C-alpha cells in the first residue's frame, strides 16, 4: 500500500485470480477430454498442446490488458497535466484501485500548486520590492546626477565660444534624452499610477504611454465597476497587460491593439488583442508568457493565448473575484 490508501495488493489479487481461472479452465478441459500424452510426444499431440498453450497465452494477454487498461489511461492523463495550467484534475473513474490512485494524484497536485503558489508569491513580492528599490535609486541618484549635468551644460552654453556651442547643445540634447529614457525605465519598474490612482487609471496611462512611445494605436476600455480586487490582483492584472503590450510592440508588427478589462460574473477578464503576425516562437516572447502564467497562478487566475499566423494574438486573463 502506498501513502494515501491505494492498496495495490488488491490489483495483484485480481491479476492472480484471472490467471488462476485460466489455469483451472485448462485443467478441467484436460480432465474431461480423452486427450492423452505419450512419450515420445506424437505430432498430433504436439499440435494439441501448441493450440492449448496458444489459447491460454491469448486469454491471459486479453485478461491482463483488461486489468491494466485503466492504469494505462491514467498514465496518459497524467502526462497531459500541464504545471503551468493549474486547476486541472483527473476524473476518478475505473476500478477502485485506479480511483484511489487518481484521488492521491489530485491531492498531490493540490499540495504542489499550493506550495508553488506560496513560493512564487514570495519570489514575486521580492521582485517587486527590488524593482521599487532600483527605480527609487535610479530616480534619486542617477536622475539627480543627470539633472545636475544638464544644468552645468546650460551654464556652459551661456559662456561657450561660438565654435564650441554646437557641441554643448548636442550634449544637452543627449542628456535630456537620457533623462527621458531613465524616466521611462523608472515608470516601467514602479507603476506609481497603480499605487496612487488605482487600476483603471493606471491601465489608461499605460495604454497612452505605449501609444505615445511606439506610435502603435492602443484602444483602451476599462469598466467603471470592477469590484474590490485587492492590491495583489491589481498588480497581476497590470503586469500582464504591461507584458502583453510590450510583446505586441516588440514582436507582433501590428497595426493596432485593443486592451479591455471587464467584469463577467465572478470574474474580471482582461483582453489584449492585436492584428499582427501571430505568436512567434522566440526566447523573449516565451519567457514573457511564462512570467505571465506564473503571475496568474499566484492569484488563482487562468491565462489563455489564442494566436493564428497572420491574424494576430489575443491574451485573455480571467481573474476570480468575490461575488
């Protein structure tokens, strides 16, 4: 018996009884028929023995196949379980031993998903804290240094000779560009709009920023009443939307993209749909999708991707919320 109460002794007993029944039938056949075996064995007797042995082997093979068929089905189902799609469970059907094994396997999946969810939650919390720390240091340290350099260049431009002035102006523009890029990185690392203004405003600001920076038209629609989501769900929704839009800009070669967030019963559903070339297999997109699935798993959400070559890609995040 393995942990969880699955007793394979009964399966062994069932196989033994099947084989015993075949042997009993063969013995009875020999007992009630006039067949005899001489020494040395004659040709007709050898043929009878061969036919009898073949019949016993065929019956035994069919009996064993019937006994172990539920286990074969169970193994195929186990192989189909995707650890990145939590919540999928096997149906407890078949003989009692197989049903008990399915229950034990489902219990194991429950424990693994709970442990993975907790460890992932801690890892992502640490990641968000590190993002905030890096964003703060970039803003407070590097941003202040670049601002100081820009002010010095402005002062230098007022005193620079005519032949040097174009180089000073070029340095000013490069410094302003560096400050703008730094501000972009800081906003990506720390979504202040989400903390200060809420998810609805943060998503609208994200869509507007992506459109401004990439030139890709982004149509955004966020329902006014989404219910109480909580900080963790809001952060996951925002990060999935951010990663999806980033993938569209980098890889989709799309003409436009749509972002929507709506309430559907006990679910809040995020859609990010583009009209690009479809999902392509490359490391950047693959890692991004894996990261989105990990985040979705932390809040019990499901992430689905639908993509057809030349017809674009749709990312759908379904987040369960309290009724």
